[in-house]
C-alpha cells in the first residue's frame, strides 16, 4: 500500500465522526522526505474544529497502523475555504440561495442564483446582462457532468 491521495481518502472517509460530514478533497504532496497530506472535509451544517481534530487523530492512527510509526509526514485537516470550488452535491445544497459562477465544459460561464440542487445537477437562475438594459434572469438546468468549476460569488454589498 502506498501513501496516495486515494489511500488517504479511504482512511479519511472511515474517520468521519458524524453522518452529515463528507470528504471534499485529499491531496498528498510528492515530497519524499516529509509528504504533506491535506484533507478537506465539510458537513451539511459546516464542520467544527473539534470534528477536524477527531478526523486528524483517526487518520494519524490509521497511517501509523498501515505504514508504521516512523513514517514522517505533515497532516492538515480543515474545511474548504470560501474560494475553494464546489465539487460535491452536499456543498451545492449548502449554498442554495447564493450566487455562483459556473464554468462549463466548452469554456462557457454562467453566473446566477443557485435555486435548487437535484440528483443529476443544479438549477441556476442565470443573470443575463445587456448593455444599457436591466439584467434579466433565465432558469437553467446544469448537469453535474457539464460543470468544470463552480464557485460561490462573494459579495461585499
């Protein structure tokens, strides 16, 4: 067994202390001396520092069991920042009502209010801007498979 993102992701998923939590992303740097393992976890109601600490302790124990106590690595468990792209259906659900910028296969982008999350994709109220005219809003269904990247649009108004 190798110290890969896939291996760590499996360990992380087994280490979740609560049913509403999920793993968003796992990265393992390829530094041979001390690889850095980054685990991003979230929950339907967000995630607490204590939950991150529990996940971290459990992953540490699993790594020690699988690779031995002497393996040197750095482990960081946190929640994805507000600038991290949405990748999981649960993340989209938490952001219903917020504005998203969605980049699609083929390079087109859509910006609008996330109205609904379904089994197969998202429903966005797309904002169409035309010079000199008021913006119009058009409902659009976007399948998960068409989404290359989706970010919450941060507004400081």
